C-alpha cells in the first residue's frame, strides 16, 4: 500500500506552484507576446501531416507556408523544395428546410483534402524568430531516478527521432522522447509526459479540455523541476500561456497538480520509496488509431498525446 507522500515534497510543491501562479498573474512579457504572435502564424498539423513532414524533413522544427513566412519577416531561400502536406478543403454547410436549426454551431465542414506545401525555418532567411524560454541546469542523479519511477509504473520509455519536432509524446502506458535533448530539458519533458500518464491516461480519468490538460502537465513539470533545483525561468508560464492557460486554470486544477507533483517529488527525494501501482494501459497506442483532425488549427497529435507539440 502506498504511504502518504512526505511533508518535504508537499511543501516544495506548494512553494513552486505559488511562484508559478504569481508568474501567470503578472501577465505576458513583451518577449512572450512576440513569441505568441509568431506561433500564431504557424498552423498546427494533424498527426498524419506530422508523419508526412518528419518523413520528408526529419530535422524540421517550425514549418509554415510561403506567405506565412513573409508575414514573419522571413523569405524562402531560392531553390528550396517544399514539404508536401494534406490541407483540408472547408466548405459552408447547406441549410435544410426540414431542419429548424441546421448545424447552428458548425457552419462549415471538411469536404476533402488537397496537397499543399510548407517550408521549415531552416529553408528560410530573414528576421530571427522570438526565443522560447527553456529549463536549464543539471538534473544529476534525478534523471535516472525519474526513469525508475516511470518504469515502476509499468510505462515504457522509448527514444524516437520520428516524433520531431515534438520533444515528447505520451499515449497511455508508453512515452516517447526526442533523442539528444539537453539533460535539464529531457528531465522537464519526461516529467510533463509522466504527468499526462498519471492524470489523463488512467482508466477512470475524466475527459478534460486541452488547455486544462496542458496546464496540469506543465505545472507538475514546473514544480518538480524547481524541487530538484533546475532553473526554469519563465518556461512553464510561457508554455501554459501558449495554450491560453492562466492563473484561473491553474487554480481550478491545483489539487490534482499538487498531488501529482508531490508523488513524483516524494519518489525523487526519498531513498526508501514505495512502488506505485502499474499504469493502466487502457488506451491504444497512438499508431493503432490514426488521427486526422478536421481543421488545420487542431493539435498535431492524437487527442491523448497532448504534449507532442511544435511549440515546446
């Protein structure tokens, strides 16, 4: 039977989450506003398009169309070959005389897909893109301890370059990480994905909006990173704001965030740790359910693989 998480871990989590709430309350900095404006120019892609992009250009980090790059002050280099993706063709819904209120909330629908071309940032030149804050420092032995916690929960951990430009992805009993991340960034991404496994991939986990899921996972990563002494800067607040999360979203999830953070910190900071119950792998692997959102604004990953993002 699991023992009660220790007071030290709980105190660390409380203090860290208090700081995160304060950062979110302060609002977005000019640098963050610039970053968000730039990211708004990038379309989000379906999982099928992520596979298309990664197969054609494995090292891609940020992709956008020809005109979108111009809006960001950059131009495609002469002779560069575009990356083929499938773009949805959206048409307006036709009203039916037999319906009193035909599709009131769905004025359009996807009629099919067409080939379109995007370009990676490495294929362009011009004004530099705003930088996104990152976690820095040396996680030391905590990196190995975190992987032990993942393994003891029955979660498979794999390194997979094909998920690029995403840094991590969780799919219910399985976590994929991008190889060769800096140690601090790998630690932060792994905590983020572990939080998704603990909070959102359990058999009885309630369905939650994407902004809530991402706020919860990144807040857990923030608390745990601070708990072991990593320098987080504004990385967590920036990431949460990127998904339109705020202090209110954080506050509404505080209990779940604090409980999850405390459990992970308890395992990292305590020598004698209890063995958590294996995670329920009730969700099928992402490869078993190909996902193609109807809109190009949808996330570039299956619904349960929330942190597979072009933006982090």
